[in-house]
């Protein structure tokens, strides 16, 4: 993101300690964190939350992170339509993406079935990491939206 910088157009997030708490969450579950789940899956989840919440900062950051991790361009580009992509995403990735969408949406209707589908494919520790990644990204997308993190060319 060397060519793009972000301006806070609504407020300075450093005015409260919340930003520090969010940074601690990012260290634990953000794109540089060392987790036990597959790193491609983790990055796809981050990018999917950024798409759902339309966060320009997170979309730019996590698309680049996905590229830097070596995720195939087609998998990055087709992520918003993952349900239509057949074998482009594994069974576990599809279950995790469905879980990601359900948790980000935050509506309890149907959530148990989505949870059970994912829980049947991953360990409890992996499930906990997936949940933490999704929640962390939802915090960041909403924080960046609230602060008005607006991209511009440097």
C-alpha cells in the first residue's frame, strides 16, 4: 500500500484507548498473526468480511495481503461469489465462508446449522480461531468506517 495513504475524515481513533485494544486484537488474530488454521483460509475470511462491510481500507489491505501470501488471483477475485465457484474453494473453505457471512450478518436465524456444518470439518481450536478472525475483522471494518479511513494516492 505504498502508493495509497488513508486520511481519517471523521475522527481520530487514538482519542480513546479503544484503538489500542483493537491493535492488540489485530496482533493476535490479524493478517500477521501466527495461527494454527490454514493461512489462506484465514486471509480469505478477512477479505470476505471486508467485502461484506464495504471497508475500503480493509479491502485494499487484505487484497494485497492475499496476493502477498500467494493466494491465486482467481480465488481472490471470485471471493464475493464463492457459492458459484464449485471447486475453486474447498469444502472447509466454503463452510468457513458461510460461517463468516452468518456471523458478520449477526442474525440468529439459521446460525446453528451453519455452525454445525463448520464444526463437523474443523477442530474446536480451529473453530475458535475462525471466530476470532471474523470478530476481529468486524471490529476493524467498523472502526475504519466510523473514522472515515478514506484512501487517496500519495
